[in-house]
């Protein structure tokens, strides 16, 4: 099976996917009720899509193709309300966040669908352990070569997106000290990491064919890269973000990525080089471990800054594009995260006040559902 | 040579408590065996042991004195009712009224069907109503226990707990009304027929509210230390049971209301260990074994047709409304089947109501009451298995780890 052709799409258009937690209203542990809530949601009209995920305590909401922050937030709000109403009807709570703080992986159940059963057979316990919740952002690209260019250029800023969205400090009942632990679960998969350093689509197709012929993958879906091209939609998909605690933050981060893409695609700069990736995993680790306080090393200049500082600088650099894309409100939200902390620090503060992870989870759900 | 006083005389004079203690050990071993080899719920073993060794079976253990039996059952049932109430979110009924309709329809259909059946068997109206009220019950004890043991979670589990709690409320109230009518037929003025149930409901709920609020206060200050906490809780449950009986209120209603009110008022999620710790778990074993010992199948042979019809018609009357309203209330047909089947069990609440009726009306206790007792025994034995089957069928029990 060869790679499908790269579909046309409006450059810089955005689409957001959010994986969400389904919770019992009694103890706020995860509950395997995805089939029930999906059945309930299917009874009503709503924008976008609501889909199952690998285990039955997760669902995913997808927006349609959007361009501006206002419309994106509106669609996400409408999707949130749809899911929240269905949740109330079934006595379920819904929450954002990258991990559930005290669920046990072995209690999770695989959603009964051919692809998920295949993944469960292949990956064993990793499949259940993959009950983590991420935000994926699609950015439309004018063509396949542009997509690869943008992918390699954006890879450099992956730590920005991780630090801004990080909302998974607690795992299996304990504070890990990390801002985002979710990516540690992704890293255990053999096809995770970063895309190969290939700059034109023909070479990428060759790489793909070679991988298919080895039998390791069947489609683009089998690559769990941090950023991957999605020829089906004519986009690149950024997959490193935790699901933020509110849909407003989710939309703001999507627009931050969009605006930065606009900046990258218009700025004259050097071609991507393999050497750009020298510090990739170190920077990525720093963002996961320390969030906005993490160290960010610029591979071109070798300069070290905190991620907070680097994002602040970036907001200034992309100011013109912010205006052009009418994303001021989104960047205001990003500044607020820089000033007041990301989801991980909200969760830690809440835990300090409440002393029980069940209570933290309840407030996390109330925050997401807009109660 | 005289028989030395330090060696016991033959035949040995043994305290009857020994037999009960022995039964308990056997019950627990049998329960473990059932889980291990047949994957059945433990309580089936507890109940079976009482049934097999007690007067209804081999007769190895003498009948328990009614007062002691009642003490054990009321305390253990009190714990389970409070536990049930504290797990049930009444606000859900507002968000999804279809569950309330399902519950009302299911209870109404059960009452009507059993009432009709008994009228057809030439039973007096008020007596038929009392039995029909008891038939509404879905054993809260079996529900709480089997759900805890199977570690089930999901829509069927939550609806089962909610509907068991509601059925318990309907049954106690309808039963009290029916008994009042039975007294009415015996020539008691009608003002009391109205006033008595009112007193019962308001009084029991007030007592439950007082219990709930006091418990909350104490719990907030004491924290989760299991020993302290379960000691206080059991003390409070005993006090509430005795106060309720003294004031001629319903201990069942009071403790269920206490749990429901605690849950309703609570701002933060709160989890307790199953049966509030190991002391509670011991009482639960005691209760199911004692229920087995008290099981009375003497009316079975004589009333076999009636007993079978009662069980079958009650099953249909519970299952059909659940199936009919399934899709409106947001569950699939498979889940509705599972829920309907799991609503079958009867045990302590039904047993206490039947005994109370028998005490007030000895002719009932010697006639129709015996048929009803046989029903309860059969549904207490098979009930936990049906609940477990339902929960497994609905895929709400944990998956086996490969």
C-alpha cells in the first residue's frame, strides 16, 4: 500500500482534536462508559465529531476545519456543551488534563473496534497504559513539500507547545515532579519520536513505502511521531500537547501554533538541517520535566533560556501575524499562562489546597464542563 | 472412684453459640470455594451454609432466637442501607427523568401484577397489597455486596444501586399502607390509616437527616481512621435502629435516608472501604449466614404453584418496563436485559417486612406468609448469581488480565 496523495487544504487552516476523560461522579475515578456517552451524543445534532478512543474511559472530540480563534472557540464550546449534557444525563463527569491522577491502567477496558483490538493484541499492556489524554492540532499546508518544511521548522518549538499545555503531573496516585508525564507513555511505543529528516515528498513517499514493505506499518496512523504529515487532510498534525484543562486554552494553543506557522512560512530563514535535532530530545525532556521553567537551548546559537522567556520573545516576533490572523485574544490567553502557570501548576495548587486527588479531579471536571 | 470435676461430663453441654461460630467458619470457607472454583459470589456460600446446616436443611444447627437474629440482621442491613444511600446520587433523577419513570413503572408494574395474581388466588385485598408491596423490593444488601465484590462500575451498576434504593423506599411505604388497611379491615378507624404512613415517612426521614448531619460532623473532625470511624458508625447505626423501633418508625427507611441525605449534601467526593471496613464485612457474613439459618421453606411444597408464579410474574413485571424505556433512558438493549435480570434478588428487607406482617397477623404468617418466605429464600439464593451475571453481561466487571 503506497502513501495517499497529499490533499489540498487552505494554508494555515486549523483543526483541533481533544481526548477527554470520562469520570464517575461518585469518586471521580475513570469509568468505562464511552459506548454509553457516544450513543447518547449520537441522538443529537452537533458540530464536529465525537469519536471513541483506545480505552472505554476516553472519548475524542474533533472540530471541523477552522481559521480564526473566535470560530474555533465557539465550535469547541458547542462540542463541550454537547458532551457535558450527555454526561449529566448519564451521571458522568468529563474533564481535560493529560493523565488521570489515580486511575490504574489494568482497570481500563479496550474499546471494542477492530483497530483498537488490533493495537491491544500488538502492544499488550501498553495499549491500556495509553489511557492518556492529548490535544492534536492540524495545520493546513499549501503542498506536501511545504508541509515537510513546516514540520521540521516547527519541531524546533515542540517544547513551547509541551510547556504551555502541560497538565499531567500526577500518575497512579502520586506527584511525579513532571509537568507533562503523558509523553512518557507515548515514548514507550516503537514508532514514536520524530519524523525522519526528509525534505521533499518524493523522498518521504519512498521512506513510507520502505517502511510498509518491512511490514512495520500499514498507514500514517501507525507513526506516533510528535509531528506527522497527514496527507489525507493536507495537514501536519502536532501531537505533543496534553489536553488542556479548558477548551479556551486548547483553542489558544492551537492558534499559537497557527500563528507561529504563519511566521515560519513567511520568514526568510535557512533550510532545516539534521543538526537542528541535536538538542531536540533534551529540550523536549526539559519541557516535560520542568514546564515553563524548563531550559530551552537554541541549536543555531547554543543560547540557553527558560521556556517562559523564549515563548515571551516569540510572542513579540509573531505580533504582526497575530494581528493578521486576528488571534489577539488567543495570545492574551498564552500570556496569562506564562504569568499564572500552566495546567500542571493549577493541578498542584489545587492538590495543596484539597489534599485529596479525588477532589482535585472533581474540580478539574467542573472547570472543564464550565460548571 | 468419682468422676473428676476437671474433666467434662458426657454428653458435653455446649453453648449454642458454638454451632453458630462453626457455621460462620464453614460459610466463609464455602464462600471462598465458590469464588475460586465456580466464580460465584461469596454470599451464595454464606447463605447456603446457613440454609444447609439450619432448620430448613440438615437441622444440625438449632433455630436462632428471633431477637438475636434480628439484632444481627438489622445492624448489618443498617450498614448496607447506609452504604447504598451514600452511593446513590438523587440529582441524577433530575438530569435524567427517564430513570425515575423506569423505576416508577417497574415498581408499579410489579405491585399491580402481584396484586392481580393474588386476587386471582382469592387473597383478601389488603393482604394481597402487603405481599405486592414486599415484591417491589430489590435486595439492597445483595446489590451493595455483589457490586462491591465484583468491582463493577458503569451505567447498569449505578442504575441498579439507584433503583434498589428507590424500590426499598416504595416497598416500605406501600407495605405500611397495606398493613394499615389490613388493620382497617380488622375495624380500625380510617384517620389512622392516613396518619400512620405519614408519621412513618416524616419521622424516618427526620431521623435519617439527623443521623446524616451528625455523621458528617463527626466524620469531618475524626477523619478516615478506619477503626475509630467504623466503631462510631456502627454505634450510630445501632442507636438509630433502636430509636426507630422505639418510635415505631422504619429503621430501613431511616438508614437509607441517612445515606441518601449524606450523599446529597456532600460537596466533595468521598469514598469509603466496602461495608466501611472489615468489621462491617464480618457483619455482612453474619447476616447472610443468619438469613440462611432463618430460611423457611416449609410452605414450598404446599404452595409450589403460587411460589413459582410469584417469581415468574415478578420477574416479567420488572424486566419489561426496563426494556421498554431503555433507549429513552440512555442504555442499550443488552444493558437493559442485564439491569432487568439483576433487579431480581430479594433478601433481608423483604424478610423483615414479611416477618413484621406475620407478627401483626398470625394467620398471614401461617399461610400466605410461608409462600412468600419460600420466594424470598429462592431469590436470595439465586439473586447474587443473577446480579453477577447481569454485571458481567453488561461488561461492567473488570477484565481478566492476560
